[in-house]
């Protein structure tokens, strides 16, 4: 069997994996990043909406190759459609949204990793961990159909929602039924809509989740929705929800699909630990998706950067023990943990509210002047108007 | 720690659970949601391992309605 040796093997070439690979390689680590699919970034499993503000902080430059559209604002629409909260450019500043093209975005991040010195292998799937005397020393893989052993000081699980590397290692990343949102999305063209606003629609159009419109161009958008697994009664029902919404909304009267996307997101509280001796998890694999927005690109990039920097240090002392990787654990928690807890609690509350309450809530929030539209400012507005809804996690707002 | 994917790696051999290749989008939603970690997806092939306890979560969850019970 062929064997390769490196300092760090990254499993999965999504945003979190590429970021980890880049920052570790920049710090001098010998990195191999493996991806089981034949093309990085494709097929897409994403709505492709992000805010602009964090890109610079993780060292990613905006590139017209992956920027599909820069929107002017966001609109949150109540279940009845009668009330909405809008936020436009004048107030939103850096929080204004970008809609990206993940096929190019993911490749751009992988290219950065390659430029930093990381090696990339496609059609290479990790199939298990290599264990010696109870110690993790790499991954077994299948590369273009051939078995391959990749030995490394540290294994990075960046394998996305599937999150198998962590479970192979004994990190419990399993999800409760209430913490899974199942999604379906079309890229719809020939639609008649406002291409300058992202739209989020609440209530029974997508029980326990929300429906979205993320503009790609003047008459094309990612139109999708996510439903809580607890609300699904039969196989394939989430697609029926989406088809029903599209049929009922006149903006989509002449719409035609260019792409269909299935997937799931985790909406769980932060995990207790994502590091152990010789292994760490980043991004969706570490269940770092925001439980309110369902967005995971930014959090995955932050985690990847923190992990990569710590790995670069670990390489110097050739010590990948949990104690050394704890610095990564501290960094990501410092940045993300409170928000993940807050948004998980807010999600638990929101999921229980009937359409009428969501309508009243949206109406009340629409009357509050918001400086910026973020989950934080929205929850603060809810606290002003419906304090009882957020009293259990007031201190996190 | 179970260390790796289902040991039973007979490609396309499906134990109890059946995937419709015509419906499946290879999105991995079932893989990440299986409480037993019994599913492995290599690119476009889904394998169900012995750990499956037939809880049927994946059947209800699959956005494409691609999973059903054999027989
Ligand atoms: C329908 C939908 C809409 C979404 N919309 C948004 C949005 O608008 N904005 C947002 O921020 N987030 C959104 N998300 C979430 C977002 O897609 C993820 O958070 C993001 O992709 C996470 O990046 P990652 O690098 O952790 O994982 P991924 O991007 O999932 O990358 C993981 C990679 O690992 C590979 N892999 C898995 N197992 C193995 C293995 N054994 N061996 C080798 N490779 C492996 C996979 O093929 C994949 O390429 C959405 C998700 C869904 C499902
Ligand atoms: S959840 Fe359904 S569509 Fe997605 S990979 Fe599993 S069987 Fe295929
Ligand atoms: S039935 Fe349950 S245990 Fe079996 S593969 Fe599906 S989710 Fe996993």
C-alpha cells in the first residue's frame, strides 16, 4: 500500500479545511488536504449568503470571480407577509450581504492553501483513522480507487455536516432530532423580484426553520427553505414545502430551475470539545453552524484560521497533544461560543411560536429603529418588545 | 471509538435500507444525521453498515425522499 507522510492531514476541502490548510502551511507545516469529490466547491450545498464584515478578519480578499452579488439590505418577512423588518445599506454598513458563488469561492480558498504550500488530493476519501498503541497517527484513505495511508502528526476533521472523522475518533458530534434542519433549494431564474435584498420568510412556510431568497443576478436567485426534522412527517416532504411556496408566490410564476440542492444543517449548542491528542475538528464537522441563521461559512473560516495558526506552532515542537491544541479550543470558543449558545436558545424559543405570534413579533420589531441587522440587534429588539420571549437567555444578548 | 467506516464494505450491498440512485442528491444529510454513524458516502456511493438499528431517521430526513426500507 502507498504511504504518504506529513505534519497535518486535512480531511475535506470546504472553506474550513482550506483555511486550516492555508494557515498551517503558512506557518511552515507540511500539509496534505484530501477531498473525496472530483471538484472542490461542486456540487453546491449552500444558499451562498454571507455578510461582508468578517472576510478581512480571516484574510480573504473580495474577488469578482466568486462574488455573485452585493445586496443593499435584508428583509425579514412575517408568516402572513403583512409585516417585515427591512434594513438598507445606509444603516447596514459592513453587515450588508454578499451572495457568493461557492464553486469559485471554495476554489479560491483552496488556491490560497496551495499557494501557502499545502498539497491537495482529489477523489481521495478518508475511510478510517490509523491507530497505533491507542494513538491517532493518520488516516486510511481510498484515492482514485486505490488504498492509501496518510500518516500525520495531526488529523483535521473538516468533513462538513457528515462529520465522520470526529465520530470515528470518539468525539460525540451526533445530533438530536430538534437540532437538525433539512433543506431544499433551487437556483431559480426568470423570476420577478427585488434583486437588491436578501429575504428571510418565517413561519409555517418552513416550520422550525425559514425560507430564503438570496439574489444571484437581476432575475436569478437561490430560493430555498429549511424545515426542522421534528416537523417532517414523510420522506421528501421538505421539497414539497418548497414547491408549494414557489407555486403560491407570484414572483415565481414564470420561474425555471437551474440547479437543485439538498442538504442539512445542524442547529445545536456548541460541542464540549473538538480537540484531542493528534486530532481536531473545524467548521460544520465541529457543528459550528449558527443555529438561527443556519450560516456556517464565516464560522468555519474563523475556526480554520485559528486551528491552522495553532497547528503551525505545534509543528515547531512536533507536539500535537490535546494540551497544545487547547489553544485552538480557547480561540474558537472565545470568538463563537457565546453566540452559538445564544442563538441555539433563541432557536429553541422560535421553533415553538405559532404564526400569529411570529407576526406580532415581526410587527413589533419592525417599529424599533435598528442600527444594524444582526441576530444580536434583532434579539435586542425582541427583548424591548417581548421581554418574556428571551428572558431565559437575556444575559447572552 | 469505532475507528472507521462500516467494515462491511461490499460496494452497493445495502443492509435493510435502500437508496434510490435516481432520487439521491449525494448531499450527505443522512450521513451526518445517523445516530449510529452507520452510513458512509464515498462520492456517489452510499453504504449502510451493520451498526444501523433501523431507527428510520434517515428515511424521514432525506430531502430527496431517496431512502426506504428493503423489501
Ligand atoms: C441548503 C443549505 C444552505 C446553506 N446556506 C448557507 C448560507 O447561505 N450561508 C452560509 O454561511 N452557510 C450556509 N450553509 C452552510 C454551509 O454550507 C456550511 O456551513 C459550509 O459549507 C461549511 O464549510 P465546511 O468547510 O465546514 O464544510 P463543507 O463545505 O461541507 O466541506 C466539507 C468537505 O469535506 C468533504 N468530505 C467529507 N467527508 C470526507 C471524507 N471522508 N474524505 C474526504 N473528504 C470528505 C466533502 O466532500 C466536502 O467537500 C447552508 C447549508 C445548506 C445545506
Ligand atoms: S440524505 Fe438522501 S439525498 Fe442526501 S445523500 Fe442521503 S440518501 Fe442521498
Ligand atoms: S435507520 Fe437510523 S441507524 Fe439506520 S442508517 Fe438510517 S438513521 Fe442510521
